[in-house]
């Protein structure tokens, strides 16, 4: 961790409570704006650490290609509700590391919204996709060093169900609820469950079928980069 | 004064015994226009990449490269980026950003240039290339030719002293390629930039070169003026001779005396002067088509097609018969419906009027499972579109054929030695053969090829044509669409021309190309008014020798 | 979009404006303010999208109705009980609040729709490039690659179809998924191979040699200054004048809107007004010609 990042973390420890304090004093439905602001601030360290490591051309290209693949993957198989985007993001996290996984997910979410439409959900989608990639990068190498197909599929399914889906549902909660209550949260999460199950199923299936092939392709390209280019920076 | 100098440069890729570059010593003067030619795999690209450190591959190396009197490694990355421009083959992948202005500015931004200079440079480039009209366009909307011009412009915006172009026009159609290479020449003449260029199609660049360098197996086989090099290639019976422009080949094959003609114009003058009067034998015998019209592989009657309900018609009443077992070439300009016609033949596009029959059966009545197994198959323009596995062997096994058949087809396509390689590690020609093997494993009676010779060098073309010949001998009907009229003239049995969505004419190549005066081969154009039906360099040489032999 | 003023402005102007507008729309519950915001947004949305926009809107109505009807179920407070559902009161106040919530959501969606059209991806990237150069480069490249990949996917599917692996011929899900996985693998190979060339092209053009500068395709003009000033001024005025408080539970009560409402309307109608002003100017110019 470098100095800039340290300072940023320090600033955030002040900024986050401050946002919460000021935000809660907003009249009426304070929580959507406040939560979104907190979320955006929470993404800053990831972005900053990516910027401060001064990524090389090949890192930028690989991440961009994977983000675009994640978005384009939606058009591969036209089965209604089949969204394999997160599968590619998780592969990116596993192959390139948690930080790049986060960036891949966040950029994929943002870029795809430029093609469809931006909405109140954009920051939440960025965060949830980013977290999915990040967690894949952190957990999979530790939990499943073998990276067998079914292990990847299981991880994908569980991760969607427990992290990615609920974060997306939280965005719905903050946008539609009249007040923050347990019954509201229960209703929103319950309504989201079928969607999350379907989403998790699609991602798990994609990881099961295409996970290992994609990982080996990324591994090959990494070797090839090594052969083709000398690092002079 | 020398701009680039390599001293006994040798190089081998990791894990390879054979040297890709073998003792290359080369000097390039300031302001020169140098054409570097050689077959695929002769080390051209590797040599060019040694002239710019960031692109230099890893491996064992000896010898050195100097730029402007200093060792290349003494120039820092920024200085090299600014002074040495490098344009690669791929039109699409070289683009970084999504808008034209941003692409032009990208290099300048990377170099940390200040804003005013940057605006000026970008504006200059946009005006020089006539890009004002598409300055704010998205790069995805540009044609291949425009993309490659943009790649060139965004390199030139950095005002390099040395411009290296590695097969820049091989992915473009002939008109766009000609336009691009003309622009490169304009850059050389108007800006005085030193240019090193490699290209398979030498027609456009060979005559104008200050110097030609021929590489073979990693060493320099010949260099000098275009005339001298062409003579050396002919006298040395070197394989690169087959890649030279038609007039030069015709001249040497005809054993003409004096200075060889470099362009069609000079070739025409050479023949005019050789035969001031009408030559005795002006025509070659025309062998009549050996195919019977009754046994048709493809029978198309008045088909109409459009891509959308409100889209314009692409095919407007095409009627066409292709005899069984022939090598049929479909030529025509861009957007005349050539590729669409191929797609209708394999059932991907369904015409809204008219009928398509394959081997006497209506295409609509052939079940899909049967259609692509043993009836028709298509090799796409980019052979890589068929690859989905990690080795060529897996690719072939995906087709579900038994081991023996895979061995047979691999032997036919000469890919046995490549079976364990990753498809993307093969050269362009090898990828083409690998993809062809995959397609042939479906056992097609009708094989469709979309622009098969794009980016192929002349040797590969000859090999590929031999392979197609073998297939037609075995009874397969081959239909190809191509911009490469030289290839069609030399190897096809029948040539058809599409224009404005309809079949204009169809004939054997000799008659087809001798009737046209503009849309014809270089040999046809240079022998116009002297010989009647010479369409290849060999034809011209043959007629020349026959007449000269008769005169003496 | 050529006739919209904010589309032709510096991205910063548009960004600040939409930031203010959407923040207000996300917080303000007062029905009159809400109606003003919704109508202004709707008018702007239709101006921007024309007939196509008309077709996009009805899609969100069922969702909004569900949000409105569901609120009383989940939030049982309120004085006027309409009926009881599952032993819980379904109150009028909560229903009114539900309608207001749905209205807020609809307003936000409409304004986000305008935002997406006016501030395209490249403008956002342009805005953030000086702050986060690497990240914005990733975003630019991703946005270029997505359509290119989609085109390539269509080509790949066509090519595989001609050797008998067509997606269309697969009737079972299993077959479709296997075909899809092969397509994805094929696309990945092609895309990653291309990324090597792109990385080479970037380094060949000096990427990573030093600090990047940024080509300024947009300049802040006097008009930008005026619009920015108006946006910020009107926003501050709307906050200071106040009068936008409303409570619904347990009983409905709201402040009397005063000057605040007028200022608020002016703020949210700014794009439409600017549009109208230009139209008039054109008419005037044409008459003089």
C-alpha cells in the first residue's frame, strides 16, 4: 500500500461517517442519496489503488477485453433471463486477482448501462458486480486451489445468492421503500430471491461449462505476453 | 546519412533452434522508401519489430541496432514512440479508443504533449487525410480502409522520422489497399518521412521503391533497385519471383532484353515496341468448358434477397448454374452481393423469391442436419472464426469423425505436423489450411470459400490452389468469391461476375478476362491491343516467345 | 440530439445540471414539486426521444403501480383505514405515500433516461479522464469493444452454423448451452489475441512513458458559464426558499409552496426553456433572411 492509498483510506474513515451524519439530516427519504453516496465513496479505494499502481498497456487491454466480453456474453445464448455476465467477471477475478476483478465488474456494469440506460441502480450494479469479481479473486484460490468445474460453479451460485444479488436488491430497497423497516427489507429480498436463484443458476452453469476453458485461455495469453514483450518499465 | 543500421543481427525465439534472423546487416538512409519483401515466415516481421524496442520479441539475440547513429537501446521509450512509427496489419485491433479525434490524440496524450501543440497536430493530420467529415465519428462506423488510414494518421500525428508498415494493406480490399498505399507514398513524398514497408501485393509499392530488400529464411537474399532485384530473383530462381508484379514476371519469363517494365503502362509500351505490327499469333487456344451444363451442383433461379423488410435488395434476380466438380470463382466489387450469394447457397440467408437447388434437390427441402453434413459447407473469410479449442487436433475431433478420416484430411491439407499447436499460434496460411481441414471433415460435396486468398503470399496461394484442384479432382464442387482476380484468372475453371445484385456474365477465365478491358488482370491490361486473350504473366510470356521465335 | 442545448454543451455543464436535478428528484416528496419535476422531465424526455420515447414509457407503469399499491401493505401506519389485509390495516395515507413514491421513482427514471441520452459514455469518460486516466481508458476501450464483440459473435455464430454447429438448429437447452459455451470460448480466443495487438499498439504510441495529458475536445464557453451559474444559483435558491417538506404518515401534511416552487420549476424546465429559446432565435433568424 502506498502513501496515496493510505491517505485515501484515512480520508474515507472521516468521510463515510460524515456522509452518514449529513445524509441522515436530509429531509424525507434521505437514505437513497446517502446510501448511494456511501457506496460511491466505498468504491474509491478500489479505483484509486488501480490508478496508483499505474497499470501497463497489457493490464488495461486484458481488463477491457474481459469487461466487454462479460457484457457481450449476454447475447451469446438467447434464453430469457439468462445472464452469464457475472461468470466472466468472476473468471477475471480468479485469473487476474481481486483488484482487477473488481475493476472488471464495475466497468462491465457501467459500460453496459451506457448501452441500455443509466438508472438509480447504476452505482449499485457497479458495486455488486465489482464485489463479485473481488470475492472470486480472494476466495477461489484459497478455497478451491484445484479450480475444478463444479467448484467454480458452486462458488458462482453461492456468491450470486449471498452477495451480488442482495446488493442489487438493496438498491431496489432504497429506491422504492417508504421507510427502512424489516418488513420492507424482507419483502424486497423475498421478491428478489427467484431472480437471484435464476441469476445464480445461469452463472453457475456458465462457470461449469466455460469456466475452465476461459481460465486456460487467460493463462495462455499471459504466457504469450511474456514471450512477446519485454518489460522495460 | 544512415537512419537505421543493423549490425549482424541474429535472433531466435525461445525454445526454437532455428534462427528467425540470421546475421542481418542492413542500412537504411534518411528519406528512403524501402520495400521489404519475402515469403511468410522469412523473418520480415521479426526484423521490423527489432527496429522498435517496445515491440521487440523476447528470445536469444546477438548483434545490434542503431537509430540515427545511436544504439536503439539508448533512446528512451518516449523518444522511440515519437521518432519511430509502426503500423501493423490488423485494422481493428490497433485502435485503442472509440472516437476518431481521441484516436488521433492518443499518442500525443501519452507523450504528455501540451494542449496547443496537440490541437495543432491533430488538426493537421485530420486535414492531411481529409478526415474532417468523420472527425467526431465512432470508430466502429468506419470502413476497414478508413480504420487503417486512421491508424496511419494517429501514428503520423507524432511526426515520426521513420515509418514502419508491416503488411498494412493485406486485410483491405484492392481499392482500399490502393488508396492506403497511395497515401503512404504521398506521406513519403510530401513529408520526407523514411518508410519501410512490407506487403504481399507488390503491384502498388514495388515500382515506386527506392530500394527493395528480399529476405529469405532470416537473411537478406537480395537488395537494390527494383529492376536489379527482379533480375536477381529471376536469375537465382528464387521463390519470391512469383510475388513480383505481372509485367516484370512476364518480361523475365519471356526472356525479354533491356530494362524490365515495372508498371502496367511500361509493360504495355514494352509489348507495343516489341510488336509494332500485329503479332502473328495473337491468341492462345481456348479450351471449351469441360463441364456439362446438365449435371449442375448449384442451380439458382431468379433469387431476390434483402436483409430486412425495409432494407434495400442485395440480390436482384440472380440466375446461375454451377456445374458439378468445377472450381467456380465469383468476382465483383464491394457491396455487389457476393458474400450474400454465398450465404444463400448454404442456407444461412433465405431468398424471399426464387429457388435454390443443390445437386438437383431444393435447398429448402434438405433437412438442416443433412445439409451441413455431407452436402454444403463454408469456409469464412477469417478462418479463425471456426476455431474454438486449444489445439488443432481438438478442433478436428470436434467434427465427430473417426481417427482415420482425420488423418486423411489432415494429410490432404498438410496440417499433420501442426495438430498439437494452438490454432492461434499458426501462421495465416496454416490457419487457413487448418480451418479448411475442419470444414472438409463435414464431407461437403459443395465447398464455399469467402475471400480465401486474403493476406496470403504468392507461394501459399499456389499451394492453396493445388489443394483446391485436388478437391475438385475428387469430385467436390468449389465456389469462391474473391477480389483477387489474378488468382481467379490463373486457377478457376469458370468465372462469374456479380454487379448490382445480378450475375452479369459467366465464362472460362481466358474468355472472361480478355473481354473486359478494365475489370481484368494486369496481364490482360498490359497486353490489350497486342494479344487477344493473355490473362496471366505466363500467357503473355508464352505468346511473346512464340511470336519472337517465329520472327527469327 | 443536435437541437438540445445540453447535448452540445461542455460535459461538465450537463453533468452538474443532471446531478442537481436527479438529487432533487430523489429527495423531494412534496406532490406539487413532484408533479413539476415529472412533467418537466417527461417533456424533456419526449423532446429528446421523439416518437421512440413514447413507446419506452408505458413499460414502467406496471412496476410503478406495484410500488404504489404495495406500500400500505408493508407500511401499516396511517389514520384512515380503508380495509384490513392479513390482519393489518391498509391505510389511505400509506396509499397516498405509495403513489408519491411511485411518482418519485417514475420521475427519477425519466430524468435518468434524459441523462443517458445527453451525457453519452464518451462524455462521461472525457469528464473523468483527468482524474482517473487508467480507469477511463479501460471504460473507453470496453465501450468500443462491446459492439465489436457483438458483431463478431454474429459472425462466429454464422461461421459455426455453416459447419453444422448452428444455435438455431439446437432445440434442447443442453445443446444451446454447449453451443453457447463454444461460441464464448471462440470469442475469448479471438478477443484476447486482439488484446495483444492493442497493447502493442498502445505501447508503440508511447503509452506508459510518462504523465498523460488530455486532448480537450470541448471548451467551456460563455454559454456553459451561464447555464452552470443558473443551475447552481437556482438550486441554492430552491433550497433556501424551502417549502418542499411533506409528511404522509401517520397523517398527510405539507408546507405551502411559495417562491421555492417557482424557482424549482425554473430549474427543472431549464433544458426545455433553453431549447425553446433557440427555436425562437432560429425562427427570428430565418425571418430576417
